[in-house]
C-alpha cells in the first residue's frame, strides 16, 4: 500500500482488486483472462459484476456496430483509376 501512496486504513487490498477487475472489463480484456488474472472464475465475475457491466453495455455494443454513416469529403480518399481498355 505504501508503494501506491494509499492509506491502508482507507483502502483495502480487496478494493484494489475490485477496481482492477472493473478496469480490465471496461478495457475489453476478455472475461476469462480477467478471471485468470484474479484467481477467480468467469461465473463469479459475471455474478458479481453483471450489474456494473450492464451500465456500460450500450457503449461497448456501439463500438462493434457497422458504421452506416455516409462518408464526408474530409474522410474520403480517392483511389486512382486504371485506364479503360
């Protein structure tokens, strides 16, 4: 706790573990990897953190959706055309 400059009377190792699990999940680290890193199981993580994960599910899902927006001139790169035969 001294290395992190935290008061052991205010912050517990368990709180650091909890916040680390949450940070890894929000960073899209696979749940299985998070479970291995914290010596727990996917089932326990899903049971313990599902209510927190669902708060962020919209943002995570949107990142994986197909972008159907029409291109705008500032993000379109014209490819050179080959001469027609």
